[in-house]
């Protein structure tokens, strides 16, 4: 059974269809890339899965259960976590508190204080932020804030993790570090969907890629298939595919 | 170095608190009646202000309904005062306020904060009008007479309420719920995505804060022998806790206590000398505090302290 | 029967006209200047008292005194924005922070203005009689002053609508309401426009106060109730929509008249029931985005 299924998912903003009749399937344990030009509807898809937005029509199922219309906290507790394009962290709270929140309220809500702190500390180690655990989140560099957001999402013990452009604004060293972090997350058997514009990362890491344009799926397949698809090249990749690979 | 200081700090502070509590508890024995009455008023405002800060502080949802819950407590006391012993009446007063707050929260806390502010602002006036209408049309008499209780009893009841509140506030603040409330204030959407049921948490915390305001009202009603809707539902009681919390500083638990103590004493002092000016003065202080004291008195002192201690190290 | 319906309906419009005016004022202040002015009622009260004073001291016709009361309250509002709120806006970390702190500053203003009024004029009720004779409209009798009030409320509303829709300044205001930053980039002096908007809101309050004083008794504590009513109206009409506030005001006035006919004294309760229904079903109101 696929871990995530979407059928006929549609979302309108005013008169504009941000996502139009989208069907998608995500298998357990895979790393799915979600690409497309700006405004293609990628983040909207994430918002619809995590219930930040409610679809106009269509259903979304997580592990076979219908999650359309549920509140975000419920979906999180079922095992879906995400990061945001604009890095949503708790700016004035120390790094450790940012993470421990997820340990307390995520999938395992009955966590004792000691257990939660222990889990959070381990996660900070996992993402490489142990040194900064008492620093207020707003004082972190962008790359570290993104790591913090990922750690915070992981603290909720997700089975499915949605990463929204975690590499945006990072230099090449930081991108490499991010790629390495993603592969370590995969080692934990977490299914990942990744929105990215950094083609190098998508092409090298994802087993499967889905391409959106104007809210519709225009291609889906292995990196090679997508990179050579005429439709995709027309719409999006252009010379980037050759430059990136 | 710091850790050593930290270890010896804790028991010292606790000991100090205990000493203060004992001296407060025994004060009716040695202090003048006037002092006991003043202390009762101070604790009343501390209870209302700390309750208010317990919810509005971390979440940033500014409640203007304190007077409504306080008034509900007053009226509970007035209606049930003869029928039931006072401790029961106080609990019921708190419970009714709790339920009212649950209703208000369920209605408004699912929406943007501005609706909450508007709804809570009008709540006092609404209850005033409703009970006025009720008294004119249904019961036929305006106002009620409240059975009186000795000043010492009122004082002790208020002191006990204060202690229970402080324990509750401390527990919430240092628990995962306190952390969650803070995260809601920081970034509500992100908090929801970490598994926090934001609406439920906001509503329950709001209701708990209303409970204590209702209890305080039920206790204070016994000080006024006669109450009517205008006395019970007074917008000033919504204004004062906000002023006290802002002035005192909302970052720590003791900020509102300092603010409440200062302003209650100020009010007592001014109300006899300048009966029409004191509200005007408080209004001015509110505006000035918002402009120049964003972190309150405690915040100001913390900033000054930081500057002093930093300059100490700068010289070395 | 028809006479009774007409009676209630026109009484509703009379009340609604005033509600519409004060709600448009609050909508200007919250929708454009982004200040939730919970002291709005105090500005209304000032307008009412200035008119009362001018009539009882200097025998100035209340309708004529609008020329003084309105602009006077406008100036107070304008200066307050230029000094207090502009400063607050500059020192606020975010628009949300400004909304919160400006609202609290208004809470302080509420007590300042109300108590200054008590100190000047005393706390008890005042009133005066003006055009108090009855007029016959289709069989139902109405006080002339109420009809005049309705006429003026409609006229002011119309003039204001034309101002917003046709004049350059009106366009600047609408631009500022949509997107202050963009408007600023387009050459609109944003601080000036926002201050003017806040002032216009106060102007409406002043006019509303004058009209209220013609038909009702006044006292320094009268403001709070009108603020609450204005808040409900702007939610009903839709936050951010000025025409919505006007329509909402008329609607709520109608409701008030009906409820007063059935059970006087419960009108505010009825308004709150509508408020609650709105929050449950359509918080964005009639014309809200």
C-alpha cells in the first residue's frame, strides 16, 4: 500500500486553479522529487497534504486513511511532518525548545519531560546543532535555521517528511551538507517528498520525480525519464538539466 | 562559577518566598484593618493580572474580557451567597466563568486574533445590558444585596486563591503546555504543524484564567454589601490588568505581580485625593508605557542590569 | 399593520443611518490606518458634547455646529495619529505588533478622553431639545429631528463615497488600504494619508455624535456602547470593506428597531447574537474578502 495517495486534488485561489485534478502516489521509503517552475503549485500540494489549506475537491489518503479536511495537528500526530519554504521556526525560543516541542506533541504525545529532552538532544546531534542548543533560533544562520526546522519536524516522529526547498539560499558546501542530511534521514526509513530547484540534488538523490506545471502533472518517472521528456524540457529544464547533471 | 551560584540561589529564594508567605498569612493578627483591606485589594488585582498574563502573555491574544469574568463571579456570589457556604460559592463562581470562557474561546479562538479582541471587548457591555434587562424585566429589582463576611475571612480567601493561582501558573509555564503556548505566540501555524492542538490549548488556558477571575469576583462581592450590573461589570477591571501587566512586564511571572502591587497601591492613594483624575492618569501611563516601556518595568530593569554587568566585563 | 411595519422599518433606518456613519469611521481607522480604535465611542461622545455645548452656550443650531464639531474631532484624531500612532508604527516589530499596541494605546485613550470629559462637563446626563415636533410619514409619526438625522447621515455617506471614488486623495486612500508599501512606492505620502484616514474616521465619529445628540440624551460614558456596536457592524459588513460597513450599519439598525419593538433593552444582546452567528458561519461578513 502506498504511504500517500492523492486523487483528483484541486485547489483554487480566487479564479485561478493552483492545483488542478492532481493524482499522485508515494511509496513507502522512497524519495520523491517534486519539481516545476515557480507558481506550478508545488508548495500548494504540500499545504494541501499537511492541511495548511483545504482542497476544493479530491481526497488525500495517508497509509490508507483519508486525511482530507483533518486539522494540521491531527495529520502531524498521524506521522506527517513538513518544513516550510519560508523557514517557520520559533524565533525567540532557544534551539532545544524548538525541537523538544515536536517530541512532546508529535506522534508520541505522552512523552515524559526527560524522554522528550533526550530525544531532542539526540536530534540536535543528528543535524549538527548540539553546540547551539541554548541559542535563540533567530540568531542562527540561514543554513542552521533550516537544519533546526528539519530537526523540529523530525522530533514529531514522522513516517512521511515533506521538505520544501531546504536548499534555497544555500551555498554549494551547505547544499552538499543538506544532501548528506537527507540521505541520513532516508536511512531512518522515513519517506520523503522533496520540492527543490537545485537540480543537482534532485537528479542525484531521487528515485522518482514528479513534474508540475500550472497545477497539473506533466511528467512523472525516473530522473533520466524526466530529464529526457520533451514536455519537461520545453516547459522547464531547458539547458539546466545539462548544466546540473 | 555560574552553576555554583545557581545551586545556592534556589533554596534561598524558596526560603524567602516561604517567609513572605508566612508573614502575609499572619498579618491580620498584627496589622491594622486598613492594611488587611489594602492587601486584599492588592491580591485581588494580582490574581486578575497574573491570570490575564497566564493566557495573553505567551499567546499574544489580548483579552479585554477580564471585567466580564470578574463580574460573573460577583453575581454568582450575589445570587448564591445566602444559599451556600462561601467556599462553594467561590468555586461555582469560578466554574461559571470557566464555562463562559470556554464558549467565548470555542467561538473566537479558531479565528484570527482580532475577532477575539473585539468579542472580548464587547463582552462586558453585553453582560451589563443583559443582566440589566433581566433585572428590570424578569426579577423586577435592580441590584442585589450580598451577605457580608469579615474582612479577615475575605483576606484569607483571596490569599489562598492567590497561592493556588501561582502554583497553577508556575506549573503551566514550566510544563510542555507552557512551551506550547509560547510557540503559539511565536508562530501559530508552525505550532499546529508540530502536533499542537492550538485551538483546544488556547481555549482551555483562557478558561483556566477566567476561572480565577471569577473566583476573585465571587470573593470580592462580599466586600460590597450592594451590587448592581454597573458595579459588577466595570470596564476598568478589564483595563487595569492589562496596564499592570504591561507596566510590570510580561516576560516573567513576577512582572505582573509587581505591576499589580504598584498600581493597586497607587489607585488606593489616588482615589481618595483625586477621585476623577486617577483614571485619567492611568490612561496616560498606559499610553506612555506602550510607547516607551515595551518590555515593562521588569524588562527595563533587566536591560539596565545587563548593561551594568556587561560594562563591568568590558573594562577587564 | 402596515403602519406598524413602516414605523419599525423607518425607525430602523434612522438608527441604522447613525450606525452606518460611525461604522464607516471605524472601518477607515481599522481597514486603512490599521488601528483598532476602541476609543471610537469617545470621539463620538466628544462630537455630541461639543454640539450640546455650542447649542446650550452659544445657541448654535446643532446641524450647523457639525461644521465645528466634525472638523474639531477630525483634528484631534489627525494629531493623535501623527504623534502617537506614527511613532508606534515606526517602533513596532511587525504589522501584527502595531495592531496590538495601537489597540492598547486606544484603550488608554478611552480612559483619558472619557475622564477629561467628566472633568469638563460632569458625569451626569445632558440633553437638549431640537426639532422635537412630530412629522407625519405615511400614517406613522416620527420626530422631525430623527428624519433630519437620517437625511444628514445619508448625505454624509454619499459625499464620502464620492470622495473615495472620484477624488485623487480618495484614490490614494484606497491604494493605501490595499497595500501601504506599494502605495508609498507610487509616491503616496503614506504617513500623511494614514493620518488623514484616521482623522476621517474621527470626523465620522464627530458627525455621528452630533446627530446622536439631536435625538438622544448624552453622557460622558455613552461611548463604549457605540464602540461595541461599531465593531459588530464592521464585522457584519466585512473587515476592510467601507461600503460593507455602511450597509451593515443600516442592517443592524433595522434589527435594533425590530428587537426594540418586541423587547426593549435587548438590542445589544441581539447584536451580539448576530456577532456570534457571524463568527460561526461567515466571519468575513457580507462584503469581506
